[in-house]
C-alpha cells in the first residue's frame, strides 16, 4: 500500500504542480528526490527501503533500460549523416578523461580504494538527460548547442557503462586469466550489443511491414516498442552480455538502419520513462535518507564542488577549443553536465553486485547528485536569459549552425546563390519558392522588415522547419 501511495503521489502531484515548476528554479527530479528524503529515515520515517530492496532494483532496471533505448533512438544520426562520428570522437575521449580525473578525489579525498574510485569516477562522468531536459527545450539557446548537450548525455553512457561493468567484475575478482578476460569482454562489448542491435533493427522493420500490410493500431505499436526494449535487455542478458548495453544498441539500431518506430511509441515511452524516473527519484530519496548518516560531509561536499565546478568545465573546455561557437555557448556546454538519475542507477548496479564499500559509494554519489540538482536546476533560467540578451545585441557564430555536426566539423555540400532579379522572376512563376528570412536574432531585432510573403525562421531552427515541409518545394533563404 505504501508503494501504491508513492506512485499515486508521483502521478498526481507532478501534474498539479507542473505549471509552478516550469516557472520556478526548482525541477521535478529535485522535488521528488526531496520527497523521498522526507519520507525516509531522516524525515517522517514513514517508508522503509534499503538499497537491496527488490522493488528499487526492478524500477531502476526498467528505468535505465528504457532511458538508454530512447536516448539512442533520438540521437538523430540520420540528420547528421556521416558527420555524426565527428562529435562522438570529440566528446567520447572527454568522458574517458573525466573518469580518470574524477577518480582522483574519490581516492585521495574520500578514501576509496582505486578500483572503487575509478568506478565512482565513471559514475560521476555520466550526465543526466532528465535534468538536462529544461535547458535542451529552451529555444533561447541555439539548436546546435542544445543538440550537443543532448547527444553528449546520450552517448557518454556508451563509454561509462562498459567501464563500470568491467570494473565491477574486477572488484569481484570474476575475471581470471587472459582467456577469461577475452571471453568476458567479448560477451560484454560485442555479443550483448549485437543481439540488442539485431532485435531493435529487426523488430522495427517487422512492425513497419506488418503495419503496411495489415494495419496496427497506434496503441498496440506503442506497447510493441516497450516490448522491444525489454526484449533487447533480456536477450542480451541471456547470452551472457549486459542488458543495458543491449537496450542502448537496440535503440541505436532503429536510427542507424533508418527504420521507423511509431511516434506514438516515442510519446508513450517518454511518458512511461517520465513516471518511472520520478518514481525512481522518490525511491532513491528514501534509500539515501537511511544512508546519508554514514557519509563524511567534510569530504562529500568538497567532492561535489570539485565534480561540478572543476572537473567537467575544465575537461570540456579543452575539447571545445576548435568548435565554431562563441565563448558563451562553450560555457553553457561546459556548465550543464548535471548528475542525476543515471548516476544513482549506475551506483545501484555496484550495490547489487555486492562490491565492498558500494553502499558508502551510493551515499557519496547521492550527495553529489543532490548538490548538482540544486545548482544546475536553479541556473537554467538565468543562464538562458543571459545568453538571450547577448544574442539580441550581436550575431553569435553558433546561431548559424543547425546541428552539432556543423559546430564540430563543417557543413555538407554547398548552397547556390541567386540574384534579386532571379528571385523576383521565380516568385512570379506558377510554382514559386518558399522564401525564408533566416537573419540572426540581433539583425532581425534591429530591422524587422521582411520580403513580402517570406517566412521567418531562426537560422539554427531551419532543420526542424525543413522536416515539416514537402521535399520537392524549392527554398530561397536570405539573411543580412
């Protein structure tokens, strides 16, 4: 009954106060984690839940598998074409560097042994797409900058998760000789992801074929997508791999093979993931409520400050030196790397594996997550407003880039130019082009007169606009 009550609170309270949250410096993750802390041992002590409780494990497993699948399915690889590899090759080494740097304070400051310290460094290198949601939905920030944050949050788990799983095996002394190591790594990094990839790709193709021939109702397609997530997780686990990597590979197969899943699944999956994530925050809050008494705040608080204010900003600033963006855009990318549910879920994997010191690790990670939620949630609106004021006064370089690949590696192809007379003749033809006013925010603010009949689209939003248009219609864009 307590569980039912918590679920009821998550569903009803989140809906009733959503408008208030949208206009305040608070966030849903912070609020529900706080609710869990209040319900637990340091608050009302009304809910008893430990880190080994099966309810927490089931909810956390479902949440992480679904989040990984959806993150991969929304990577927009097809939009960037072959250039998707460029930002990945830039951002992935940054995750590895953050893991190594993050392990140092965990070992020297907190006192974990080096294996557990590197596990913690990997966990704290994972940024949370849930907490990033507010900034990546804010249209005041250029699309390419928001997409960089979204792709980094989705891709860094591809680096972090294998590191955590391998180090868990090392900590438990599960990997012996060289032959066993090769077999373990092959199952973990090859067999499991291949199985998940096959299920995701084939499953999406099969649904498209059946829907085209027989017709499948949207609600059933939505449920089918959830089934694919669970199938990819379970199958990868059954062959000796890792189910989470299998779930990520399943979602990645959908976009990599240019398959389609009904938008109803993405919407339904987002709704289920939202509910599961908020419930997970409450459950983790209850668990942390009983563990925080064992934490040394004299070391945990400085650790949180180092992770939030030093490690990520310094590592990302090195990677973004050659990116085509203003220092303000680079500062936003460096700053918004919040720790949240992903870090707690990964820490729970270590606890479930029974690694010595893992419960203290979970509690320490919890302190960093709480600090990150407070700091990052409260700065979304001020930072966006600060950036908007500057964008309205001058044209910033990143405003003209539509995707993260444009920021990192230049554009594909070239755009032809036409003269005023040629445009005038085309506009008088039976099939006139669409004329786009793609001036930057600052130039449009200075002079808002447009070519008659033209459509105003911000330059960084042209890609989203084009996705809604017929592909055979010609387009003429003009700026300043």
